[in-house]
C-alpha cells in the first residue's frame, strides 16, 4: 500500500461511483439493494460534505455527511472503506476527522443509521461515542446519535 492521504470533497461523482461499487457488498444489506448507486454518487458529489482517504489515485475510504442545518445537526449518510483497506483502522480515522469537522461547522449533534446485523459498524460507532435512539423492536436499523 502506498502512502495514504486524507482529503475533503475531492472525489467527483465517477470516482464516488467506482468506490461505492467496490464497497457495495460491505454494506449490510448491500447498498445497491437500497438505492441506485449512480444517482447516489451524483447526490453525494453535489450535496454531501466528504472526508476521504486516498491511496495514490484510488479512493480507499469515504464518509459522506450532510451538514446543511446546524440546528438539526449533521447526518452521516455513508461510511465505506475498500475491502483491500479494511482492518487497518481507516474507518475510525475517517470518523474522527468527520467528528472534528462537525465541531468546526458548529453542529450540536450528529446522527447515522446502521443495520442491526452490522456488528462491526455498531461497535465502531459505540467506540466513538454514538448512542442508540429508541426504535421499534421490529425495525432492522438503529438510529445512533452523538452530541458534539
């Protein structure tokens, strides 16, 4: 692996799409089962604030956050790391940088949604101070929140 570089909002829609396609099956359930990846990549490129990690010319990891309304807080839309780069702590580093950015943007809280079956992601978010909001017991996802 070459040296990694963190950046903000550098990826274009095509690079985001390639990354989402490469990480699709890492999502539980796969992201493509829930939305159309090309349209989602366009939306992220146009509207989301992103913290990215690059391995040379390859987008190795990305957190996309919507932070349009400081009063409502931020919402993390996706957290993804290429399978070849998983297990190296990149998701945690991306999350730390995203939380720092949210504080700089004067957000009071940040939220995200995670599938109940995604134990590694739930553990990552718990380590970074996220707590579950009350949800119906038959709901397959949890809404997690962290005060900033």
